[in-house]
């Protein structure tokens, strides 16, 4: 028996597991020939792209309902070490027990994490990077009416004007109004660059600016966070904003487990992989999702996003199974890049390509974003046939987004 071990229960990990099982079925092999195991600390696939919304704790899917029907073994544990020489992984079980798992092929799909800035008072920052963090923010917002103080109770400062910052900044005014009881609501978006959405380019910027204005969000550009406490935020130009809610959305890095793999890493810690998701220079190890610096169209490197994690997982899973079963591997070829950015009550904006040409905007794009968030990124549950059908590496959800405007 050959063992495929997948680290991580996010989008890349789930689809790597399903694709490996699908490849095994297509090869006519059984579990005695190739066993697939996932090790992850939680019981759910967290729908991370939706954690900026209210009620974040509902944005999850039971891993057992996806992996169980297709025969993937699941180990609930936190990985503490990877030894590529002995091909073993050490982990800490939920009950505190020490575990050691061996593998013939490893898929590292441990995701990424937000990097908290080294500023005074950083412990007062909120974020929406994980389910517990998003739930903490949601609970905090619900408790604001009983907090002491004045206007700062219903003032929120979002630090970072990138994709996540824009989505939560345009969402927060409505969330705050629900609890403010008629009191003034204020949301301020802080971006250290000279424009909002600097990495999104000029294409969608007019829609982003219009949406922020529509939501009443104040935008401060060319400044950064220098310190905060539980009642105020201080910016690099000396501006002090009274607030009880500061949300950090800037700076992501790959899982620290990438540091235990003796491969080349990019500036945010992602491992260099080849077109089959093999970690360059490390035998038997693959990486996918936010831990992999994979190359796509015209030499672009993938984004740390659900859109790229899903196909990466599918290709990595299919290729790791093919590797062990002696079958040809398939080079990574995802569908064309699209971006659909939620802009709160204003709508959304859909762009195509790496130059982000605007293809849809307003309510029409909002409906597409709703379909993406509430349907397309969710895996089927309790249905092995449907799960394995969708695990085909030739089937990735951006197809629908492109077809919708073509």
C-alpha cells in the first residue's frame, strides 16, 4: 500500500484528497493500492472567503460529509513537524497525544495566515483570517451597544485597502447600523499606498471608489497604523481616531510548515513548485494552495485565493496519485483568471484577466458574487459520486464566471 498524506483541511487540501481518490478510481485501483489520509486540526472546511460577512460561524462544511463518502481517512491533529528524510510527519492530537504519520507522498496544503504588525497595542486588533477570529469580531460588534463611551463605539477602522479590506469596509456600515440604534456609524479605511486596491490595478478602481463613497466609508491614503489601544487608533501622520473596532487585513504569509521543507520559497513563504506541484528539489513532497508559488498564464504566479486553491488541489491530488500509480502526470492549466470583488450594498465588480478588465459591475456582478460565495465554492456533501465528479481537474469554478459574461 502507498500512502498519500495531505496536510490541511482547506480548499486545496479537500480537493487534493478528492482528486487523488478520483485518480485511483480511474486507474482501477483500490484503497489497498493507494490510501489517502488528511491531517487537519479542525472538523470543518471553513469557507474562508466569506468570513468578512456577518454570522461567520455558519460559513463551514463538515469535513466528514465530504471526505467520509469517498473513503478518505481523517486525522484530527495539529502538525508540528515534517521530516522529508524519513518521510514522517509529527502531530499533536486533540487529546494531547503525540502522533507520527508516515507517507510515500506528501501534499502540503496548510494554507496561510495574516501577519499581525509589530505595533504597540496589536493585541487589540481584530481580523477575519480564521473562523475564531471572525467569530470574535462578530461577537464584539454585537456587544458594542453595552460598551461604555461615546461615538467611538460605532466607529470602525479597517487597516489595509486590498481585497479583504475593501470587502469588509463596504460590509461594516450595515453591520454596525444593525446594532447602533440610530447612533452615528463611521467606518474608516486606511491604506499606506496612494490608492485603494493597489494590487487590483486601475481597472476596477472607479467602481471600488464609488462603492466606498456609497457606503459612506472614509478613505485615508498614504498612512499606516503606528499604535492603538481599546479606544483609539493612531496613524503615521499623527491622526488619532477614537474607535473600539480596528480590523487588520494587510499582510499574508504561507504556513510556517513551509519552513520545514528544504525548498526555495518566495517573499511570502510559499514553496517553489513545478507544473505538477512537486516541490522543487524535494523528493516525494507536493504543495498546493496558499503554500505553493505555482505559475499560471503568461508567467504570473497564483494568488493566495480560493479561486487558485481549488484547481491547485485538484491538479496536485491527481498528480500525486498518478506518481504512485505509475501514470502520466498533468501540467497545471487552470481556467483564465477572474476576480469578483464584493462591494457591499453598492454591488460588486467582476474583472477578467491579470490586467483586470471590468466585465460586470453593480447588481449584476453582485448576483454573480452571491452565486460564487453561496454555491460554487461549496463542495457537495454526502454524495460520493457528486464529490468525485467535481474533483476532476478539468472542472474548476471560474468557468461559470467567465461563461456568465462571454
